[in-house]
C-alpha cells in the first residue's frame, strides 16, 4: 500500500513537533551528561519560557513595535530570562546536593518542578495564555502536503540552534570544557576546568533553548497553559533517552523521531492515546536499549 | 585430589582491550593458589569472570569437574560455593559487623516473605542460628570484639577480617580473596597468614590475589603469574620466584615506573 | 577609620553579589508577576541575603550550626531504638487503643478526615517497602492503587463482588501489574527506574481515562457498594474509621516484621552495596521484584479501601501529584522507618485541613519544602538510625 498524502502530512507535522522536542531534550541531555541528574524541572522551564515570550511579545506589540521585530526580540528576552531561571535552579536546588547521592537531587528536582508550576499558576492564573498576534497559517503546498510558514520557521530556527550548539560544543574552548567536565568532572577540575561555571553554563544554555522552543510552540498552537511543562517535559526526556542520554546529536535525533512516531500514531490510532505512545516508547527503549539509538554502553568497573 | 575449579581458555575483552587472554588455570581441592603479577595484569578481571561479575568473552569456568559457572549471575555462583572478597573493601558500611556476617548467611537460609510476616518458631530458630553462626565466624576471624560496631568504624585490619568472615558465612567451597593483605603491617599480615591456613583446614580451597610476596611465598601450594592478561608462569612458589620470565615482567614494570 | 574601611572592603563583594541576585530575581519574576508583586519577591530575596550576610558577620559558624541542628545527630532515633524491649512492645498497642478510644468521641467530619489519612498511611507504608526498605525510587505508585480501586469498582457494579473478596483480589491484581512492570525494568539504574515507573503511572491514568467501555472514562464509576458484614453495612464514618485503624495496624505490624527479618536485612545490604550483596549470594533482582510486588499488592489493597469509602472512582484521583504526595510522606517521615512514615503520612494528610485558609498556596509551599528538606534534613523527621547513618556518610 503506497502511503498517501495523509502519511507525508503527518511526517511534516511530526517533524515540526519533533524539532520542538529536540530543543527541549537538549537541556535534559546536557545536564544529565554532566551531573547525572534528571532535571525534572526542565519541563517547567520550557513552560516559563513560553509565558515570558508571550508576555514580552504582547508588551512590545502593544508599544507599537512591528511584529517582525517584536517576535524575535520576545524570543531573545525569553531565552535570556529563562536562562536565569535555569541558573537559579542550579544554584538553589542542585548545587548544594552535588555530593548527596542519587535520591536527594531527584526529590529536590521534583519539588522544584512542583514549585515552578505552582508559581506560574499563582502568578498567571489557570487559564490559557494566548499569543498576542494571530500567526498566519499561510503556507505552501508540496505535492500532497501542506507546509505552513510557521512550521518552516520552527524547523529552521531549531536547525540553526542545533547546528550552533554543535559548533559551540565542538569548536570553542568553553565547549571543550563542557565535554571534558561531562566525561570526568574530577579530572576536569584538576586540569583547571572551572567545573562549577561549566555546569552553570550548561543549565543556562539548556534553559535558553527550551525557552525558544516554548515561544515557538505558543506561536504554533496559539496558546500555552501552566500545565504544559509536565507533558512536554516527559516527552522531551523520552526523546533524550531515545537518542542516548548525554549525547547531543542523540537528543536531536530522538526528538525528531519521537515527533514523527507520535504524529503517525495520532493519525492512525487516535489522538487520545497519543501521549501514551511517548511513554510506551520510553519504557521500551529503557528496557531494550537503555543507551539509546546513538549512545554507547559503558560497562561498570567492579 | 579432586579438581575444585577449572578455568579454561578464559578471555575477557572490553571494546578492543584484552584484559584476560586465553588463560588456563586449575585449582585442586583444599589448595591455596595465589595469582600474582604486576598492576593491570588482569588478575581482578579474572576474579570477576570467575565470580560472575563479568561474563567472559571466550572460555569457561567450571566448578568441580563439570558444573559450568561462566555466564551465571554472581549470586548463583556464590550459592554454588564460590565467594569472594574485594580489593577495595566492600562491607555494608552502616550495618554492624555481626549484621554484615549475617548477610553472608543469606544464601544458606530460607525464610521468605510469609516466614517474615507470620514469624513461626522455625523462622525464629533460623534467625537465632544465623546470629550464632555469625558470632562464631567473627570469633574465628579474630573480629569478635567489634560485633556490634558499625562496619565503617572498624579499624582497617579488622575490616579486612570482617570481609573474610562474611564470605565464610556463605559456606564457600572456594574462597577468592582479592589482595587481603593490602595495607596491613607485618603483625596483621602474620595474623592473616594464620587465618588463611586455618581456612584451608576447614577444607576450603583458597584462591588468592596478592602483592605481599611473603604472604604468597609462605602459604601458597601453587602460584600463577599473569602479565598483560596472559598467564606467563605457574608452579610452586620457589619455581616461580626463580623464573626469568617472571623476573623480567616485574623488573621491566619497575623500570617503567609501575611499582 | 581603618576599622570601617576594613569592613566595607570585605563587604563589597558579597554586597555586590546580593544586589546582583536581587536585581536578577526582579527581572526574572517581572514578566510573570508584574512590576509591583515582583518587587515583593525582590525584597524577600534581598532580606534573605542580608540575613545570611549578617549572620555570617556576627558569628561565622552560626549558619553551619543551624544547619547541623536541623540535620540532627541521629540521637533521637538511636535513643528510641535503645528503649527497653518492653517499651517497644507495649507502645504500639497502647497507641492503637488510645486511637480507638479517641475515635468514639470524634465528630463525623474528623472521623472522615482521619479515615482519609488512614488510607494515605496505608499507601505510605506500602511505598515504604520499595522506597524505604529496598531503596528503589518509584514515582508512579498511585497506579497500583488505581488498579485496586477500579477492580473493586468494576467487579462490584457489574458482578456484585463483595468487598472482602475484592480486598485480596484487588491487591493480587495490582501485584500482577507490579510483577509485569518490574520484571523488565528492575535491572535499570535508579533514576531510569524512577522515570519508567512514572511513565507507567501515566499510561495507567490515560488508559483509565480513555477506555470508556471498561472504565467509563473520565466520568468514572458510580454506585459502588460499601462493605457489608453479616448484614451489617458500613455506612457511617466511624465504621470506616475502625476498619482503617485495623488495616493500618496490620500494615504497620507487617512492615515491622519485614524490617527485622532475613528479607529486611538482605534489602538493607542491597541498598548499601548492591554488588557486594550479589557476591554474598543475595539474589538482588529477585528481591527487588519481591519488594516491588509487595508494595504493589499493598497499594492495590489501599485502592480497594478507597473505592469502598468514596463509592465512586475516577482517573483524576490517581494522577502524578498523588504519587508525589505519597512519596513525600515517605521521604518526609523518614524512609525505611515505620513510625516515621506513619508520622509523615499523618502530617501531610492533615495538612490541607490545617491550611484551609491558604489552600491555594499549599502546593507551592510543598514544592519548596521538598527542595529545602533535601538540603537540611534529607533523612526525614523520624528516620531509622541506620538510614540516618547512611545519609550522614553520603554527605
């Protein structure tokens, strides 16, 4: 049976959502790679980025700034401020527990996640936050598939950021320091790498990327809600694990893969069970191939 | 004499590094066999293959004449009678000394969930027996004074002896000791030699990794030497001591700043 | 003059940092809270930093001493455990009798609240087996409770299954789920296991929410029959109160027994050094599975009780926040410590009542408390002295 246009449309939609998952997943994977912590609060960071971007955009547009300038400015503002949230999170909830085993940081992360979610609820209310500008649904058609300009924007921005991150990690001094600290923090500090600062930077970058993803999502769907961080966070974590936790290209691959599979599942099985797809994949990957698609199995030394 | 342990063609490869390279070694019942060699020779890796922490890439380990051990998980191998101690002491730090040894009795006792919940007399008897046996073993290993102290608070020498007591609690046929004399002073070392000799008296075969040459020389029935994953010599302590290949392996390492 | 010069010189860096953080926090909360409310937050941040700075200047070790005081020395737990045997044997039944007597005088409302707390205590004791005793982090625990509750709900409304049969059946079914989930996942590392259990919890909730033919979806199942015994129907709050009291007593008793058994000892060994335990013949995977399944069974039983009291079940009662709540009861009370866990559960279950006026701030305080607890008293309120030692050595 030759797949019809429906199939390719799902693929395009899936890639778009997948690009968003990938951006958020990067934050999870980088933090896990460097301090072996699942940053539960990362989903909430993404949601906060979405809110800040929306509010900033509303402010700028209300002040008369044209959309073509307001929206990029809003994204930058969201990235910067959310980066700060990430930095604070690391300082307050994670750094003091650096040597405290595995359980305490996880519970702290859970607590922080609840705290941030409730904080936004109290500050902004339970109703959806609507993006101030009606984003055009104009697009173009490519054979049987309709591609919206917004989708191109999302894919483009995501691709750009991911390439930039790869470049940063592979070619700059700080990026090398990050890779070094991820491999062996003790050794890294012994050779002069400022591990604390590297960790802080990891959180900032991860949070900024998640914020960009958040604003893009609000533009795509038109609205965001304080509960969005929970679901998106879990799915992005699934993507990170799929690709191989700690592995940056893996997060990108995992995100896209998850987005496409989810989209196809929604199309062919039905929308309500869409969320289950991600969780089932998570469980399956962790059981069958815990190192993910691109990860490497590291044997434990006895 | 019956064969206690047969290591045949044992090979362990990690992603391009061959840590153990086609090693053949056999231990006879009630022998004390020492495995020596420069650091990084693959001795502990061999141990890990024997005790089930690694599944060997090639080769087999047999208990007795024909009981296959390689590929089984560590707890099964322990239950079959091969128990070990660790190079960097691995006691249960917040448990007391006697509790540590009581854990060693786990695979020889049976009380399960129902027994725990209902607490019938048979289970209570078993618990009492476990505690009694643990104290006996502590005394046997010379650590009775530390019975109720937390394991991590014990002096170093006592910790080593506690680890041996715990291993003995599992009623091993073969006791694998990984550098038991490490960090011990001459008096403690003499005590260890006496202990190992007494263990052999219990009809337990002892497989020993050691760097302390006087321990090796004074109690070993046979000595095997490894270097870079390969068994380079085997024989009595005297034979091995005079073997030029062995001397070269050690001295060569010394020149390379390994000792 | 030099004196003041010294002071201001030394203070310059920390003051700059304090100002920096205050400004940063203001900027951070500004978009979400607005300029005026944000100012309050900035002020709070400033005050906290000022207090810390002042404390440091007045008495350099004061902060450490405060932290050490909060962390405690484990002496209370050790003291408790050293009380003569007869005290430890008599205390729990005495407490039980006292509670039973108190129940006679409580208002229906109080009885109801107490009964709900009792259900949470059951859940916390169940979770304690796997988190506290075996040391495995489980995040989706409420799913087992959901299995038990829905088992009773469906079988009672469709086939009039009696409550007393449903108790073991719901537990057994939940235990089966636990076994199925545990078999492939318990060999995973701690944090991965946590996520998988979280995923399982969510899968369960979503399935319950969408499988309309079986579970009636988001509308839930109504019309569940309350328990009845020889013609006597449990219809009043005090009936449920005494039922729960009995169940809690049983659960606590079993937990204590488990702790002190060969099994409990093996779990502790596993927790402290899994590799060493394996080498001593402790079948760690099997024991993890056992803990998991037992905890699942207990969660299922609690679920049946819940359904029989509410007479109505819906997927929303079994969401992630509930799982987190039960976990916090265990962590707050003191992992692995039966009295601690009971205390933690009672405290957290009664908290909404105490905080009625500020209900909307309940969860945010809760989240903050979790973060702070891990830093200042990770062992919980009433830890077992062994757990206290384990935490102390990790620090």
